[in-house]
C-alpha cells in the first residue's frame, strides 16, 4: 500500500504517511495534525548522534540553545527505505554514524513520564527536556511539531529577458528592420530598468523566409539598457553579417547583469557615458573590422613596437579612482611632482639638449618607412633623404647635426629558418636634423636597409 500525505514540511508529511494518516495539511497546521499521533510514529525519522561538528552547524540546523557537546544531524540506519528516501539522507559525507536507532530508550522514558502522543511531547519545556534526554529528546520534540532542521527554501526561477515579434509580411533590408527593432527593444529595456538590470550580451535570432535562423550574439564592452544604443549595435552588426533572406520573426534576448551606480570625482574631466562608449566602439569595429578595434596590450617580447589588441574594458567597470592620489593627479602632474620632491628632498637631474629623457615622446609609425642614410665613421648617420613621400609630409631632407646611438636589438634568431618571420636584428639611432625635427631611425643588420621608425616630439 502507498500512503500519501501533503504537509508544509517534509518531516510532517513523512510521519503522517508512515502513521497511515493520508491527508493534506495546510500551512501552519502541522503541529495540530501531528498532535493526536502516538510518539512511536516518530520512530520513522532519522536520529541524532553526537559527532564532531561546529556550533555553527547546530545553529544553522536549529539545534539547542545551550549545549556542551557539538551536535549534528545524520542518518541512523541508512538502509531503511523510509529514512533513505527522505531529504535528510542528503547529509554531509564527512558524517559517519553507527547503524541502529537511538529511539527505544527515549521512547521508554517518555512512556514512564506518561507522554503518549506528539502533542504531549510538544508541550514539554524544551530546556528541561534537553537537560534530561539530550539532543535526541530535543530532536524528537521538534519532529513532534513538524519543524524541519533543513527547511525547503523556494528558489525562484531565473527571469528571462526576451522579446519576440512575428511579422505579418517579411521584411528585407536594414532600414525597415530598424523600425521593427524599436518595437522589440523598448519593452525589453523597460523590463531591464524595472528589475535594475543591464544587458551584458545581446542575442538576436531572425527566422528567415527560407525557414533558416540567422543568429548573432554581441558581447557589450559595458552593460547597456538603452534601446537606441542596442538598436544601433544590432544594426551595425547586421550590416557586417546580413541575413540571407527575408525576415519573418525577430527574437531579442539579453543576459542581464546587476545595474551599476557610479560616483565620479568632481575634480576629473567628464567621461562619456557607457551607452555612448558602447555605440562608439561598435561603430569603430564596423569601420575597421573584427579584431582591429580595442585596447593596446603589452606582449611578452623584446621586439620594438610589438603590441596586441585586446577587448576594451573601460575603467568605470571596476569603479572610478577617487582616492587622494587621484585628486592630486587630477589637479595636475606638476603639483604632484612638486609635492613628491618636497616630501623626499630629491631634486630631478638637469638635462641639456634635445635628448632630454624626461619629456620627449616617439610618434611611432605604424609601418616603418624606407629611407636613405649617408653614414660616416662608425656607421654614424650624417645625412638623411626621406624620398618621394617627403613632398606630402613635413619631413625634410638634410644633414644630421646630432646623433645618439647605436642601440642594438635582436631576437628570435634561435628559431628555425622556416619560423623566423618574427626575427629581427637592428641598430637604432636618435637623430636631429639641421632643420629642427628629430627622428628615430634604425638599420636592419641583415639587409643593410635604413628605416624611419618615428618622429620624436
């Protein structure tokens, strides 16, 4: 026979079903439903053993207020089907309790006291019951009123942020699609704003007239919940990856993240908003192509000018720097340096000439430009001719009045001959012409060719 009982707690339902009382117990009526049952009905429940465990577990499981030995809950006689099928069977693997139930002596004591029903057991003072029967008596009393040591907690399902629109007529082209996307994104962004969420990833699914699905996913550099910005990002992506046929259905889903509240410093310059920044990055990516727009990152290499492009993550994602150091830097680098010298007592060294290392920068060319260099003793540059490009630029041919170098740099020469595309071996020079400008040039020691690497400001 199968006995079924429905109760607010699993322990009350298990005791009622084992006692043969099949009923539906409403919320808050577990103690009244268990009160007329004999205390022997509680024998179907797992017991309590004194094991090495911390007080935090006792408090978490609703244990006694005053105890001297740490108590934990576990299974006694795990082979019993009633106990094994209960949620209490999901105990910590570290608990290893001996088989057998500790109830017979406790039940005998309760009968000697004249306690025959669960209601009579529930009316006993908890502190006195624990002092005489220990944790087992307190555990039985909690079971007699239908309390669970591990109550079930409702886990709400993840909220889905998705909008779908079925079109009456297929559309073809980005211009009509932009108007339709507004009808999809406006309620979706309103839903995000109502839940204080922003979109981290936007997924677009287009059902086409040829029964195919065109899917696109956009990972946003910063969370966004502006419908106009999301529409712009989707249209720019579809411009690079257009669908192959007309569109019958549009579905937009987003992966939400908690909304962020940023407090910037009043001493810093105003920064573009996250929505504007995301739209700008999308436009640049559409103009330059995938993988060509982002933030520069250093490469673990000694090759001059070696750099990689990574995904751009604005500093606002990690929060603005509003500490004292940021305030000083916002007031100006000069004040910061003066404060540092006053604090340490160290004066900056004086530099003379155009080679002052404290203030010059190299405006590096993305691709070095071949030039002709006249050298003197020690291969020191004496004159430079830039070639035909100098007519369209500010570069002017002329003699070299100052030169610093050479600085020799080489690498990747140890690789096999078939993999030496990244190898280099060159001598660098910083030169100044009689007309005023300064340049950085280098000579490839393998070919002897001179190259212009950049202009020194």
